[in-house]
C-alpha cells in the first residue's frame, strides 16, 4: 500500500468481487475493471499504449478504490479510483472518475480532481463513462485549460474498454489461460445491463430542431448551440462506428484525423461546425486495417441522405479503359449491383462518369471515353440511404447509419475489394547470365 500512501491517500485495493451496496453500480463496475487491469498485463498494456505510456515485463500496475485524503481537511474529495504504474525507476499515476448508465461527467468535479492531482503529485485524471471521444486525450467535457498544463486529462468510453477486451481475446494476444478467462468473464459482465454500459444511440433533441429549421427554409448558424450539439454528437457516433467495426471485424478501426485535429479537438469541432453551416453536411473518414481504402461517411442534411463510399486507385498495369473497369466489377461479381453506385475518375478535366454497378455490368461502354488514350485513374464505389423519415429520427438516424456502414456497405462491398498492387518484376529472358549490363569504363 506504500504507493497510495506516498500521495497522502488511503484506499482499498480494487477487487474482482467487491462487497458494495446494490445501489453502487459505478463502484462495482469500476472495481472489477481496475482489478482485471492490475492482473492482466496485456489489458493494462493496451490501455497504457492508447494514452502514450510504455509498458513491459517489468511494469507493475496497482489499482485502488474508495480513495480518501484524511490529512486534507475541508475538501472531502473522494476519487473513485487511483492507478499507479511502476516501470523500473519511473512511476505514473492517475485518479479515476467513473460514471455508468446515463450519468454525465461533471465539469466542476473533474476540475476539482485536476487541482487535487496537482497538489498531491498525481500525473493524470482518467475518466470512464458512456460518453464518447475520438481519442483518449480528446475529453468530452471542456475544462479550464490552465488545469491541464501540468496534469493530463484522459477519457475512455466503457464501450471502448469492452472493445479492447474483445480484440485482445479474439486475436489470441494472451498466452496465459487464466488471463484469457478473466477477460472473457469481464466482457460477459460488461455486456450485462447491470454493469451500466451503453452505446451511443441518440443524436439528441438538437438534431430534430436543426432538421425542422432547414425544412422551413432556415439556415444553420455556426454560432448556434444546436450546431455545436449536432457536431459533438456526430463525433461521438463516428467513434462508436469505429468501435462497432472493430468488434465486427476483429481489427482496430480508427478515425482518420489530421495532425492538427488530433492535437486540438476544439479546432476540429469548429471546422466541422463551419462545414455544416456552409454545406449542411456532416463528414468523417474511417480507417480499417488492410481495407482497400478509407471509408468516407457523409450525412447530407438538405437531402436527408446518408452516403458511404471508398475511392480505389485504378490498376496501372491495364492499358485499356474497359480492362480497368472490369478489374473493379470482377471483385464485386457476387454483389447485388442495383443499389451500388460506381463513379469513374479520369485525368485532367475529363468529366466524371457514373452508373450503378448493375448498369456497368450490362453495358461497359457507360464508363468509356471517346479518346482511347485516356484511362481511368480511380473509382468511387458508393451506397446510400435516402429515407427522410429515418434520417429525421434521433435514434433511427443512428440505426440507419450503422446498418449502412457496417452491415450493408462494409459487409457486402468493402470487404470484397482489394487495392491494386504493382506485380513483382519479371526476369528478363533476353539477358544472358554470362553477359553484363554494364560497360567497363576503361574499355
């Protein structure tokens, strides 16, 4: 217990089987997660890696709950947990604050823990809740920036924790059978309603208000609270989509973010609000390991249409227009082509051509240019949903988007596509083994 006493604190070690009141859902869920974190190195290593902390064979993780500071009079601050990570000669520590169900994280509480962390020498404040963030360092609650100059503020959604556990287990990354058993049991527990875990499933009242405003001829102000709420919820849904794809594919899907947006989430929100105000579009890009291309997702609030697409480069080893198109259609030979759209991009200012996959199969001249020397440079493969009623619903929009991205587009199209790769160079039969391609400089 000396690690926790070094901060002037007291607490109980996190237990796999906590003895707590039935009403203490947060305490029970957190205790079980932290106890597993301390016992399964692969689990703690994955979490630490996500926040930029190294771990290895010498890493020791200790976790405590019911943390108090008896020597500090008057503030009565009681963080839900404390994690202490020892790696050789260095140590890293974090207060933990957890919320389950619909309970939101509170700004004043988080700021109080940030001040406490600075006072007692704790390095970070780590929160768990059902709120989503694109990256652990992009916290869903805005706090006074001065408080995070010396103390890191980090966040994991419960669903991201569940996804991490699932990927570790299904990818056989853990050799110890007891550790695999612990993770499987933790996953089973978190999936039970009593654990208080929830996925993102609602775009909020602002979604309906914004769509109604557009329908009556209004415009979107980039300074409106509705635009801020809609973009924030869109970011949450994109993160949830990544986690859902990760669980479905067994690979870690991630959002594609520019370095600037990765380091400054506020800048990302402001830029997406401006794009929403100017174009009435919400956009995002998802990276799936080894997929043929990134997956682009777009919600058009004017036409109430969701579009999902991939842009794949045309094969460079095929010199004819039809050969390049056939390379694509052959990969999608078992796909229902009626609702799959293909767009062909040409070099220079040549106009884009488009058709359904079914039309391209029936008549390959649809994607032919009169100048035979011009060949396609890339193809966009797309599916869309244009159901106004589902689009307008706070929950049905999320359901329609997830069904289109995960089951319909990825399941029937994206997983069938393979990016073109240049073939290996062939041996040149005309070159005799006894002859050199080089001329002696002195000869």
